[in-house]
């Protein structure tokens, strides 16, 4: 995987995390006693968030490996 592809993949995953977060926050509602309730399937959303976090970590690892392997200054 090229560095540009990895960066694009990471950016896409981060956007999906932000969309997921906005969906969760937007669907939450307060009822009596300040109890926060969600109209969304929490287990499903948590699983999606976990997969996205794993994808971001894996892509970050690829990016870091590429950064360590490339010499920017030639002798």
C-alpha cells in the first residue's frame, strides 16, 4: 500500500467515526431525571466503533512503518 492510499484510507475511517459519533449524539434524548436514553442499537454501534478504531490503528501502523523505512535525506 502506498503512503497516499494509507492516508486516504485513514481519513475515510476518521470521517466514518465522526459520522457515527454525530449519529449517536443526535439520537440521544433526555427524559425525566436527566437520564440519557438512546434510540439506537448500542451493541451494534459499539461494534462498528471498535472495527473503525482497529482499522485506524492498523493504517497508522502502516504509515509509521513507511515513515521509518523512507530516507528523506540522501547521502
